[in-house]
């Protein structure tokens, strides 16, 4: 079990100790339930009063926070600090296991140093695998694929021919990269399949959720840029381009040839039609439907989407619809009575 | 082919024969199309008159139903009886095939009695597998997993490290248990992945649909309780807790840390945001969006959800919206005319 | 690299050359970016003016289109011609690799001629595989399955027991055919699983997207007819019947026992409830919810669906809802003032 002093942790995180820098802790725990050998964190000011009651040996908090006499490491972003300490305490560097006996390796394969290729993985011909890459059991990599250093491919994921992954990419189990785009030309009586001869490119630090699918382009490439994270069961159609540092939440579907800017967040179950552009920094609420392009920096909701604030007002009024219709009928009736009355006069 | 007398079947089901208890049948068939060597069932009173025309040797029906002179087994729940007879006539106990040659078994693995592990399955180190468990080809089980007695894991499903399955669990093909939760801490310029060090626990009698994904918890456990059934392509995010005997229909997505009560039904494509609570016995209509907690025993629909009856009224009025707007304009115009008229007088 | 004269390509496509029929090209490229050794196409009249600027050696276009002095092949359906030339130039017949050493083949398996079965594929007992079928690594085929000639099963797809695939079927990676239908009979305290003893039948030329799931029928068959294409992450529940030449776009879910006609298009994320019928040639817009049967030849949108034109009008008015409610209040107030005024008179 790893043990660190608070001072060592503060140095590691770029933070400042208030209290006993020599105290040792050996792991992390929630505010409630943490013992004196654990470090905890306060990210949400809503829970600030819980610091008074925690038994934790130390609390990560923003500079100037109320310590209630606890040992504290002050750090600008306690949530990020928590994530970094989790990594420090609980993740081990993957031992290099090499190519295990029951793995199947094609011809012309280039293998980096420090790799692990598990039993049941099948690597096609002319694949290039970077240093320290881990390929779990049942993964299938078609010919000509390139995988950058330090990438991890979990069990039963599939990467089809010629696709390219950057460094530190992670695929969760069952993810599919490079399936054929959904392209068919009607010939008058049936559908003729259009060969999808392009590829998928994932830049560095891209993560792909479990059973998520990213289709290969018809001609050129489906591109997911640096740092973007896709949750589980997401669908990215052919020829899409997703910018840097986007968060694409579970069950989102993006139709063909759409372009998503940088730092875009699409919440769960959002649908985006094909051939549209979404600007940088856009946030879209869950289950929204996006039928056209969206300007940068907006917050949108609804199907079809509108400005989020407008959507809140509309949805707030929606339950009144039956009452509104009744009132209109009453108004019409009264007006008709007035008209009759005025006509009589 | 299994053959049983009606009396034997009545005894098996806890029902009562009206008619020829010695008649033998060898299987089940629908009301229409069943021959005299088959048993059929009447669950929906709407089809009661079809009993008159069936050629079936026997009809399962509720006590006191009109038999039209057919042999009948009276039973309180004919649909359940039908399910039990299907199991009796058509499902065979899986023969224990042991560990087949092309399966890969890690070190420190505990194997129960009467198991079958098919070729191409890969079992990690320190896995515990109960009695009579069946593991189909291509299944990947990471280290430290526990699987209870009589569970069935279909082809290419994946169970990641340290997750625990109860007894009689069933995973359909491609299901993923224990993928990393979708957790990232923004560091100002990019997203820092938060290690997901928790697990997934499936209690007894839980079934997981094809290509459904259940993410591991960040710290503790994602929990699915006894008897709950998940359909295909469902997403359960990290730290969720799903109660007992729930029915989660296809393509539902439940965001992180939400808690679902017992006997809840979520119809297809429902979305639930994170950190909410849904009470016991709640039913939610298809495609609904749940932005907050829901009280027990309700029936809800819509996105965002409202009471189902209210939603029916609102949706019934929605198509009138253009007409309503026109009427409001007309009312405004008429009132303006009155005002003008009154001003003149 | 394949090289063809324009006349050869025109003959192949059944088109007519205007210009230099002896010119040779060696591939396809988009209007912008094509060099003189490439052929391009104009399918959308919106881009007709780009023909003036293309450097392509030839443009596929409809008869009588403005050529701007370029070499042209006239053809009724340029998009289809483009698809056929892509196939001609860029797809190679898959070499017959036979049963590779690390594939696992059960007993009683019938193998056609010219097949390829890759390492890590597992074929159950009594499976029948047609001529020129390609089975990629990690595919699992349960016992008694039949696969027609020229079908392609991509990596880690699963076909469960006794299902039948026609000729020229294609399964993308991770597709699941024949998972158990989601059928449970409540027994008063819990859910009793109803054995799903039926199968799935895919007719000729059916394509199934990555990680799409098609459940086996309870008793008889889930049927997908000739030429129908399913995109990624689609859910087809048990006992459904999908007609010929349908396009079922990504993340659509169709509940049990529903029947879809021929040439139906369901756009992305559409949901269809169980036990309904959708007529031939119906088109349904993205994210729509279909709670009942739909007549043939219609275009529908919304959740719940209405005629597409009506839906456009309704959605156009929806953002006015808060304003409408305000106006109704004002009208009521004014009318009350009139009433007071009239009462006084």
C-alpha cells in the first residue's frame, strides 16, 4: 500500500498544506466515511459544512476555505486534485506481458516496446502498435491499423482496416472503430451499397465508450480530434468531424458529414442530423434533436432545439396547453355574446 | 420428444383439468394453428372466442372461462403457465462440457461443478465461477470476477475486473459489465480521466440484454438488484443503483448516481438524468425524459415527464397549436374593433 | 492500379460519353480536388456550377447537363454510377483463405467453396456456410445456423442458434443476431423468463450495422426481408417483421411483434411501440415516437407522430407558447373590463 505525507501530496499537486505536513495517508475516501489515514476532497461548496464532521486526515479544498481545524491541502481545483490522487494511489502501471501465447499476430506487424497483447486478440497484417500499448483479449485489429503509444484497447473492441489511433487513446470493451458507413444508392428497385473506402482517425487522448460505434468515411476520414471523450453506445456516422475536448454523452447519435466544434458537450441521447455544423463551446441538453447548424457558445435544448432559456419557458407552459385551449373557447363564446349584444343595440 | 398427460401438466402447474386428463400432448402452439397433440393458452380475454375454433388438445385458461367443449387446464395465470410449459417442453439442461480445449484459463481460477467453458473464452486470473455456469465462446472475464451458480454468459460478453454476478444471472451476447464510468475532471485546457476504481454488482436473477453496457462505479459499486431485467442496448452509468424486479426496456439510458426503486418499468428509449431518485412501482412511458426525482407509484410520460394522464391531454391538444394561435389573433383583432367602437360611442 | 478509358466506363455503366472517350482514368475523387486522371460526379444540381472549376478528367452527370467543356459520361443516376465505379476501382474480391489454423470448427459443419474463416472465429456444430462466405476473427456462430453464399460476417459479430441468413448478407462488427427476446411473465412476486425458442431470419442482401441487435422470436421467427439495411445500434425486438428494401437508421428501436412494410425509412433514434403496423413507403423523421399503426405512403414526424407537414406547423408555433399564454391573459383581462363597463351602462 502506497503511503505519502501531506507535504509530498501537496508538492505533487502543486498545492499548499495548512496543518500537519508530515501526516501520512494511504488512500482516498468520501467526506463521510473517511478515516484519519485517508485524504478526502471538497469540490462542491454545498457540502462545506461536512468538513466539520469528517474524520479524514486531510481535505483538499480551494485556497481560503474553512478548514474547521482539519489538515488541508489548498489547491485551485480540488476535483482535479482528487482525480490525480486516485491515479496515484489506485492505478498501477500495466506490467509488460508481451505477446501472450494464444494471441494471433499477422505478418508484417510492428510491435513497440513494453506492450501486452492478451490471449484471444487477433492482430491483422501490417499493423503498427506503439510502445506500452495494451490489447486485451478478444480484440480484433484489421490489417494496416496504426495504434499510438500508451493506448489501451479493452476486450472485444474492433478496429477495422487502415484506421489510425493516436497516443493515449482508450477504447472500452466492444467499441467498434471503422465499421462501414451507412451509404446506399437507390437503383430504382433496391439499394446498391456504396463502398466505404475511407478510414477513421482518432487523435491523441481520445476515449471511446463501451459498444460505441464510429463509422469509416466513404472516401476520406471520419475524424475525432485530440482529447475528445465519447461515452457508451454513441453513434458517429461516416465523414463526421468532432473537434477537440468534446464530451459526447451516452446514446448520442451524429449523422453523416456533420462537423462539431471544439469543447462541445452533447448530453445523453441527443441526435444531430447530417451535414450540419455546431460551433465551439456549444452545450446541448439531453434528448435534444438538432436539425440544423448551431452558432458557437450557445446552450440549446429541445427537439427541435431552441435556446435553452427559451426551451425552459416553453416547457414550463406546455402543461397549460389544455387549459389555454379551453380559455380560448370561453373567450370566443363571450365575444360572440358581446357581438350579439352589440348587434341588438 | 417429451409427452405429458393433461393431468401431469395440471399437477406441474398447480392447475385443474376440465375434460380428458389422460390426453397426451407433446408441445405448445398458438390458439390458431395448434393441433390436437398441442396445448395452447388464452391469456387475453379479447381472444376468448377463438377457443371455439382451436384444434388444440387443451387450452390453459383462468378458472371459470368458457371452454367451448375443449379440454381445459384452469390456472390463475395462464400466461405464466404457458411460460412454464415452454420451459418444460423446449429447454434442455445444458450438458456439462467442462473447459474446452481452446478456452484460456488464467491462474488461481476456481471452477464449480458441471460448468461449460467454450472455445475462445478467456478467463482472467483469480476468477471464481460457480456450479453449472455456462460461458460461451469469445466471452472475456477480467481478473478477480465472481460469477454465481447457474449463470449463463453468452458469446462475446465482457465482464471487467472484480465485478460480481449473483446466481442465475444471464448476459446476452455483447453485454459489457464494468466498463469505466464516464468521469473526467476539466483541468482548464483538457479533460483529466478520473480512475474508476469501483465495481459492478449484479444480484441474483439479473438479466442483461445484448450489447447493453453497465459502467463500474468511480469508488464503490454500481448495483443492480435481484430479479431486474435489462433489455438490449441499455446504458447504466457509474454509481447507479437499480432496485429489485425492474424492467428496463431497450435503449434506456440512466445517467450517473441515479437510484431507481423496486418494480420500476422504464419503457424504450427513456432517459434519466444523473443524481435523481425514482420511487418504487413507477412506470415511465417510452421516450420520456426524466429531469428530476419521481415519487413512487406514479405513471409518467413525456420529455420532460409529467403525469401520464396530463401528458395525454397535452399531447392531444398539441396539434391544435397553430389553430389556437390563429384564434388568439382573431380574438385580439375583434377586441380591438370593439375598443374602437366603444371609444367612438 | 486499375486504369480504364471513359468509353469503357460508359459501357460498364450503360452511359454515354460526351468528349474524349479514349481518355484514361484510374480512380474517383470529389468535384473539388480531383485531378485529370480521376473521374468525379455531379448528383446534386446545387453544385452544378462547380463543374466549371473541376480539374477532373471526367464528370458523371445526368443527360443534358452543362458540361462547361469537361469530358462527361451521361447517366440517368450519377450517384449510383459513382457507387458502381467505387466498387470497380477500390474493392477487391476477398481471397479465399480457407479455414485458418486458429479458427474453431464444430462437428457436422458444412463449408462452401472459396470461404475464409479467420483465426479466433468459433463455428458451432451443424452450421452450414455457403460459398465465398467470409467470417472475420472473433465471430461466434452457435449451432445449427445457416449462412447464404457471399455473406460477410465482420469481427466479433454473434449469430445464435438456428438463425438463418440469406445470400450476400453483411454483418458489421459486434452485431448480434438471435439474442433472446425480452419476454418475462410476472408471477406475482418476480419475473419468470419465457423461453425464446424461435429464430431470426435475414433474407438475401440484408445488412446489419455495428453493435445492432436483432432478437429471436418467442415461438416462430423475427424476419427481416430482402434488401433491408439496418444502421448501427438499432434494436429489433422479438417477433418483428421488417419488409423489403427498408432503411432503418442508427439507434432506432422497434418493439416486439410490430410489422414494418416495404421501402420504409425510419430516421435516426425513432421508436416504434409493439404490435403495430407501418404501411409501405412510409418515411418517419428522426427521434419520432410511433405509438400506433401508420397508413402507407405517409411522411410522419414527432413524438407522438403526426403528418410531417402538420408537425412542422406545430413545431413552428411551439416557441410562441409563452407569448400565447400571455396574450390569453390579456384578452381575459380586457374582456373582464368590457363586461364591467357593459354592466355599468
